[in-house]
């Protein structure tokens, strides 16, 4: 299989910079997810790796070989598109076999490879059907099958699940992860869905406006975001960001002073104004009689019932915040929250970068 490397890659359309000097190393057999909002450049990166987009400057390597001037068909990659790109007049068998037929594989070898792919993807009962006779999930598996038969060095997937309903997306996430484990191939996967990114990737690349904001394992990115963009993009509801001032080694939340630890105070390095970040699920600690926990009261704007949990929305220091709490917790027009000072992350008010404690 193969690793993939981007070195100082820039992509411009006329004078507009779409990809801004990106360097990234994707390990052999890794499942890497590119995530970001629409227009951040993630699909452009995928298309440049595939050779479907020219790069303005920089270098792209596949398996140690620079592919800047290599034709897409010679890069030994497979691209799975968002819209499946199946041929409606062909059967499932013919769709999967198409890339092999175009490369003049012997008929017997084509049949063997198609049947192997169909078995992996549970498509054996549907080989004689046309795409219009299949469900969305089955069509997506056919698109994956067409990629598998080529045994490529790298799989590129551009939002392959975005056309599926919520239940089927969950199922297909699991199937794609199992497929990666079976094939032991490098997967580069693009999505705007942060749940897909957190559940599928060995590592996540968070992009914004053509720049990499952070690259790390899902748990580390979620718990230790590099800046407010990453903290706000990953997580549902997103991280709360509260403007605070430090007075007498305390930050004030809705009139209640919360004393900072010695380590937190040192890390602030003289800052008196900064941003305190805290995840919604950390807004109400279940621990009692802990010196790290402070009780604050907030006026409730609205609440949403989510089965065993509720999402409650309110203001703290003028900032819109939310808390994910036990559905059994009772409150009226205001809610009492128990916040552990150790659950705060701090960010610089000017740069929005994380202040590491």
C-alpha cells in the first residue's frame, strides 16, 4: 500500500487562494479524515491528490513518488464520489467490473475480482440488478465495490454518505470502517459531518479557509482543541466560549467568583481578559462537596428533550451557552449548574489560540 504526502501545497483560482501552503503526511494504511465547513478546501485537497485538480505550487507524493505530473489514471488511487457516479444502463456486476474492463483485464479475472468484492460488500444477491433497483446504501456499496476491484494504493472518498438518511449513514459508517480493516489500505475521507470525523478517523485534519487548524487523534482534538475554531466545530452542541476577566485570581461567571488553580494562573501569564471554554456535558458536574466545584445560576432560554438527556440554553456573561444534562434534573425559569474549574480550557482573546495549562 502507500503513504501520501503534501509539501507546501498551494491552490489558487485566479487571485483567490483556496489551499494556503498545506503540508501533511498521511501514513500507510491510515484512515485520515479531512473535516471542515463548506468551502474550506477539503474536497479540493482530495481532487489534487487524485490529479483531478492542478496544484498552483508545492508537491504531492504517493508512495514516495512525486505525482505532480502523473496522469490521474496512473496514480493508482480509487475515488468514491458523493453521487456514486454509477452507470444507470449497466448492472451491478457491470458497474463494478467497468474499471477492470477498461484496463483490458482477462474476462475470468474480472469475474473473480467482482465476485470477491461483492462478497465483501454483501452485494452477491444484487449483481444482475440495475442501480435504479437499489437502495441508497446498496448504490454506495456498488461504488465502493468498483473501487475495491482495482486494489488501489489509496482510497479517496468525498462525502460518500451525505445523500443517505440518518439511520443508513450510521450503518454505512460502520461498514466503511470494517472495509478499511479488511483491506488494510490508506483511506482519505472528506466530510463536513463532525460525527463522522470523530467516529471514523484514526486521525482528523480540521480545515478552515484553506488552512490546517489541527491534526490529531479524535479524542485529543475533542478534548484539547488548538483554538476556538476547532473547539467550536467539533462537538454537538459546540463548546461554550465565555469572555471572562481575571480579578484577584478569580473569574466571574454571572456574578459568582471561581478561583483559578495555581497552574491555571501561571498559564494565563499576566492576562486579565481571555476566553473560557467548556464543553456542554461538563457544565453540570455530578460530584458533590468538591473544592473545585462552584455553583452558578443561569436564566433558561429554552430546553430540548433528547431521551435520557436534555440540552438547556442560557446566557453566561452575555455569551450564549448550552448544557447537556440528565433528563431527570428539574428546573423552572432558571437552572443551577455545578462547574468544575478543572474542566475549563482557556483561549487568547486576540489570537483565539489555546492557552495550555
